[in-house]
C-alpha cells in the first residue's frame, strides 16, 4: 500500500512530523482536520493538503482517505479511533492509544468486531535498534536477562496552560514518556508479577515524575523513570548473566547498541537510520492494511492493552486519575 492516501486528525507538532514523514516516503496526504479555528487551513497550506476540514471526524468521513493518523491530544484518541472504526477507516493512533485500559479494550474490541486495522504508533517497536537487541538476546550475547533499566525524562514547562500538565487532556509524564520504558520492559520481560511505584504529583493532578520497580517471570526485575522535572540519561541497559546491552540515548530510537562487560565494549552495532524514524511505523501500517490485517504482529493489540493495564495500576498506586476512569 505504498503511496497510500492518508488523512491526519490534529494539527500539532506530532502531526507536522508525520506529515513530513509521509511526504518523504511518497505517501499522499489528502485531508487534515481540526476543530480549532483556522488550524486545518494553516496546516493544509503548509503541507499542500487539498482538504482542510473543520472536525476530526470529517477526516474519516471523506472517501478520499484510505488510512487515518490520529495526532490529537490523549483525551481525544478514544473518540477519534472509534469514529474511524465506525466508518471503516484503518487507523494509526499516536501513543498512548487511550487514557486507560477500559477505553483501549473498547477500541480494540470494536476494531476486531468490524475487521478494521488499528495500531498504536509506538514508533520504538518498529525501529532498527530493537530488532538488533532482539537478535543479540536470542543469540545469547549477554546470557540470560536479569534486569532492565531505562529512563525517559526531560525538563519541560509544566504550567497549567501546557497540554502535558493538563489532567483534562490526559497529561503527565507516565502516559507521554513513561510508556516508552514500560513498553521496552514489557517487550523484553513480559508483564510484571509485582511492582512498586511512586510519583511526584503536580498541582494539576498529573504526575511530573514517576518511578517504577517491578518483578517479572524467571526472577527478572526492572526499574524505570519518567519525568518532566529532571534530566536523565535516557538510555536503556539490559543486564545479563554474561554481559550487558547498552541501548544508547535516546533509547527509544537509539542510533547505537553496544555489548559490554566490566566497562569494556565487546561489540558495537550501528542502528542509526537516517531521516525520519516515523517511516518505520508508516511502512508497517501500510503493509498490514495491504495484507488485510487488523493488527500488527510487531505491536499486537495484546501488547498495547497490557501496557495500558500496567499504567492504570501505576496511576492507581500513585493517586493519579482522569475523569475518564470513572465514566
């Protein structure tokens, strides 16, 4: 399905990054939609998109669109994806796919019932570095995995006018940043059998920092941190019985993976990809739609839902909730 006709819901920074990616890989963008006054017109003019529409749903309604990219704020993903499913439009939804596991289960259940492709845009899962990490682990490069450690943090303005500080918009470091290290841990170790979590909750009721320590099967462990209020290395380390894998920063689209033992680099692997890394998730979405799949084998619905369930449990432990949790 290379060269697909895409529609974009939303006009923020991530929508612009995806628009640039779609142009670069030769896929067409035929529509953009937003309820914000003049926003779709400005976005359409910038990216030379023929249709500027005054709502998100209108993007899925037009027969010119073959596949939809949802780039709206976290609180809107649930409604936007359900609209796409209702109208039979395959959808790539920016992470997190929803605010909680209940919403995610409803969305993915509707996708299965309707036979419509839905994939969470966890771009890390489709990057070259993760394929190399999987290969090295299978080949026994570090022995048995014992522990995974990862951080994803950066200092950011957290005044109440910012999206990531807004409880109403589904803000907080966990859903925006922590989902990456948690997804990596889940990919490598599976779901937790037990965990501890604590958070620094800001005045708007969302987490500005969250720290998680977890146990997994085969007596493995993990530690992760996300924060809008701290600078961290943003690398990941997979500790094994014989050596470790260092997934160099930024680990979620790492350009370099090294095998190390006692401070010595035993092997180094260039996983730099050049250009825009979103192209890998675009390629996977288009491939799946072409083959008539309703989910990606690389980011199956079960993985998306399992990570959402874990984040729900973490938020519950830390006293962070959204209105959508009780409605």
